[in-house]
C-alpha cells in the first residue's frame, strides 16, 4: 500500500513539474563520487526512457545500488554483491533486490552468471533488455576502476 501511494505521489509530482524525473541534490564532493552519482542518474533516466525490464548493478559496498535507488527507476534493481553485510543493508533500499553471488574479476563472466541466475528464477526471459551498471573495484589483476553503463538483450 505504501509503495502504491509513494508511486502515485511521485507520478503526480512528475506530471505537475513536467519533468520525466525528480531532480536530485548533489551528494558527491570528490570527482570519483560525482562520477558514480552521474552514472547512476543517467542510468536511471536511460532505464525509464528505454523501457528496460531490469537494472543490474554489481557492487561490493552497495554505493552504486543506493545511488540508483534514490532515482527511483521504473524497472527493478538487481544488486549483485559478494558481501553478506551489503546484501542485508540493501534490503532497506527502495526497489533494490539484493542477491548474494560469488563475483569474479571478469565482468563478462559476472554478467553471464547473473543473467542465467535471474533467467532461471523466471524473472527475465529471452529478448528482455537489461541495463547494467558497474563500478568494478580495482584488484591485483585489474588495477583500474571501470565505471560503465551497458544495455544487454537477454539471449
């Protein structure tokens, strides 16, 4: 009931302001924080404009999932993490479905593994579009942070 009321109020606000999304106040002070925030703002707009069926976010600490959640995109947000504490904390975020998985250093492997997992649960099917947001933390094998937005059609 609360979700329905909240959704209706947000819709009225968007219609009244003639804006497709509710503008957010800047949270980030440092450049990396601002980059993550802008990626999530754009990802939310893309998800709504493209009408994707789900948003996948790969996170260790939950920051990217939290930033996506504050924008309230229409599709569900699947947050994949390998930290139990992050999974539990993300249960409190709006629209986030946290899933505990063993993430690897290979992003393509993570995408394939999690797509197969969600397909097996029956949430997504072949032909559905998924928006993927990643904020890969540097490791020994990948010393660079890769922040990206991708759109993938489930095959």
